[in-house]
């Protein structure tokens, strides 16, 4: 199986419809301070997104008990990236606008019921985790620094678990049929977003 075929298979396993341009890894490793900075803020935002959902839906006991450990894990990931920056004599830069996430949020339905909005939030979180997993996999396989390969392999495994959890929660509360239909709409939109975004090595998405 060729590398391209392997990447397509990995993307399909995550449900994504469009693989990352393979040039991205080479672009990313040209300035590790930039990509590690963006990665750090992605982990921070993942933690705060889970906190926000918990605050907005405190009655969803099962969801809260499953999201609470993710808050701890994502914040731990933020600290791991800070440590990696420090080891390399690099500094955390300023947070940048996340065009990818903002585009997904624009697609998110905000005019439905409170319950509908929860489903939208869970699907957006799941999709971000899926794309992050795909990109961590690329870094774990292709970046020239062997230590960073191991570093990103750990993140890849973690993000895959988070992706599954968010979708499982959505299906638990809203049913397979409703969630699967909307999930396919998100996947199609995400592919269009990826196709239209400028490829940048200083962005995790």
C-alpha cells in the first residue's frame, strides 16, 4: 500500500473526507516555535470548551462525568507542550485566530432548541478532535525529529479517544439516525473548509 493510500485509509477511519496536504508537515517543522505555540493553544481551548459544555448542561450527569477527565487531560497536554517548548529553548507566542474552528462554528446551527445546540457543540468538538488526530498522525510518521515523532504519537492516540467519546455522547443523547445525518453534513462542510483554507505550517488546523 502506498503512503498516499495509507493516508486515505487513516482519514476514512476517522470519517474525514479530505486528507491533509502532505506538504503540511514539512512546512510545520520549518518553525517549531510557531506550530508548538498553536498546538498549545489548541489544547487550552479544548479544555475550556469542555468546561463550557459542563457549565451549560449541568443536568447531563453522564456527560459531565465523561467530560471532566478530558478537561484534566487537555490541560495536561497544554502543560506538556509548554514543557516541550522550554526544552528546546523556545517560547510560547501569542494566540492566533483559528480560521478552521471559526469556519466550523459558522456552520453550527444556533437557532434550535437548547438540546439541539448541545448536539451541535458535541459534533464540532468531535470533528476538531478527528482532524487533530489526523494531523498528529502525520507528524508522528513524517516529522524528521524522532523525539517529536514519539511526542505526537501520544497525542494522536489521545485525540482518537476524544473523537469517539464526543460522537458516542451525541448518539447517546440524540440517537444514531439524527446524529449520523448531521455528522455527514459536518464532514462535507469540513472538507470544503479544508479545501478553501490556505495551507499554513504555523497552524495545527
